[in-house]
């Protein structure tokens, strides 16, 4: 008969595990103490019960919001400054563009003034006829569309900013310094004078407006 080999001391025995949960020990008759139940974990401390102060999260959020608002204000000022600089640059470029155009146009029209003078003299002597008349009128129309204006009329008040006095005289027929005759018409573009009108000037006679002396 073969004897089954004994199990080693370190090996666990197979079979059901029985736990005795009776309140009274059957051998001694004494009442058994109940096994201690593991204590439940304590709840986290609430506001005002230790740990971080109750107002700490609100204070941190307020400080963060203030920092973000300061950054937003700074960026807004930067954008406003950038927009103002761009607007100034755009106006300066537009002003320079207009000035260059006006200067170029003035240079071209200045070269045409002697031709216009010849046309005016031919008209005064009734020599503006035939094909020459058509060309002359077309040229005057084109220069007018470009803004060229002829000025200077006999009898108008003398203005040293637009008139150039070549002759001077006194006359009882005027009450203020006036243009007595136009020797060469003036030309301008808008407020810009290309050539002043060259005129003869008449002034009131000295004492002409004084009242007659009583007898």
C-alpha cells in the first residue's frame, strides 16, 4: 500500500475556509467582542474649517481678471495708435499725390501760356479765322477742362496778390485803386496763380473826394 506524499509546511491546504462569527465562544462561553470596522475617511475640510481661506479662490479670480483687463486695455491703445499712424500716413500720401499731379499739370500749362497769348492777340485783331480758329478753340477748351482759368478785367479792384502793376496813374473816375487796362491776362488753377495779370493801375486823385471849401 502506497502512502500519499505529505504536503510541505509552506503549502496551503485545499478545502473550504470556515469563519466562526458566533457571538458566544462555544468553548469558554464568553461573549466575543465585535471586530472593529475600519473608520470612514474624513470629509475634506469645508470653507472656514481649515485649509485655504474661503475667499482665496474669489480673490485669485479677481486678480486674474484685473490682469487680463489691463492687457486688453494696453492692446487696445496699441491698436488705436497704429490706426492713427496709418490714417496720417494715408492722408500724407494722398496730399503728396495731389501736389505732384498739380505741379506736373502746372508745368505743362505754363508751356502753353505763350500759345494762348498768341490766340488772344489774333482774336483781338480779328485774325482768328478758318482752321486756325477751330484749333485755337479746341486748345482753349482742353486747357479749361484741366482747370486753367484766365483772369484780369479792366475796372476790377487792384489786388497785388494776383495783379502785377506795370503802369501807374491817377484818375478822377475811380474811387479806389483799380485796373485801368490789362496789358497781359493772368492765368491760374484754382487758387494757384500760374502767371499774374500784368496791368496798368489807376488811383483816385489826391484830394478829389474832399468837400468843397465854404465861401
